């Protein structure tokens, strides 16, 4: 999904001589608080035994990123090949509560991400990037696509990609190329920001400038350096 029209990106006087003209950015853990924080809040609220969660998720994540992942629950969810309700049932079946109770499957994903919060500094960064004449694109691996605050998308992004809606997922090469194409740019003209190192490495492999996000101040500073943005 994208905004209706992406105009040609003009070169601006004083722009750094590195050819960069666009920024592609992840959602969860970059424009929001760390995913680990939201998951930990859910584990505590729902009385989920942490060991069973870690065991299940570690195996799924490893397979999704290290193997072909075609039958992996995370891979299928992010690619839009699986029903979110099916994912919820599969995960709930592997979990136990600390009080010995049953883990409800219905609404599990919504409860898991209920503690998601926006990061104002990152929103401000995107506003600054767009004001400076650069194009921006959201590139998010979705765990269900209903919880994004889509009302803010037009202000922050020139285009947006939710993985399940395009049947592609990071770190597949084609989804990075699709993002660049939506902006009318070559991969080499794009910066890519993500909190998962494997995704950053995949973007860099096709020529993007990768920025591995860990905390807002460092990312804001790095993007400022790369794009020649005005400092405080």
C-alpha cells in the first residue's frame, strides 16, 4: 500500500554527496518502544510462564530467519500465508500460565502488543527527514495488520508496506527492492533502519545503507550524519 503519487525526488543544495534520497524504516521496536518491553508486559499481565514462551519463540524465530521457513508459523504469519487465529492457537498450545491455568488463544496477539507505544523522537526524525526533501517508506513485518495507527501514515511516510498485505517479508530481497521502487529510487539511494540485524544485513546486501537501531538518540544522530540534517 502506498500514497497515491510519489513525485520525483529533487536534489537539494547542500545535500551530502552520497546519493541518498530516501529512508525506509521498520515499525515495531523502531518507531515504537522495544518489542521486548511489550512482550514482557504481556507475559506478566497474562501470567505466562517465561521459560515456555522463550522455548517456543526461540525455535520459531531461529527457523524463520535461519531456514527456508516456509512452514514456520512466524514466516507464514508475516507473509500473510497463515491465519492470525491459527498462529494464536499454535502459540497458546505451547504456553502455560504460572498459576497452571489455560492460556486463551483468542486475542493473544492483541494482548501481546497491547503495551506498544509510539516513540516521539523517531516520529520527529521522520518529519525532519521529509521536511528536508527526502522520501520515506514504512517497511514492517506484520503480526496481524489491524493494530497500526494508519491515521499517522500520510504524515510520516510517502509509502508504506505491511508484509502480510504484499505477501513478502523481511529479510527477503524482493521486499526491499519493492520499497525502493515505491519511492522511485534505487536501493543505493536508500537508508534502511531496523532493530533486527538480519534485516539490516539483507538490505545492505542489495546496496542500501543499513542502520541497526538500538535506541532513538543514536539512530537520530546517525541519520542526521548520513543525510546532513540540521542538528539541535
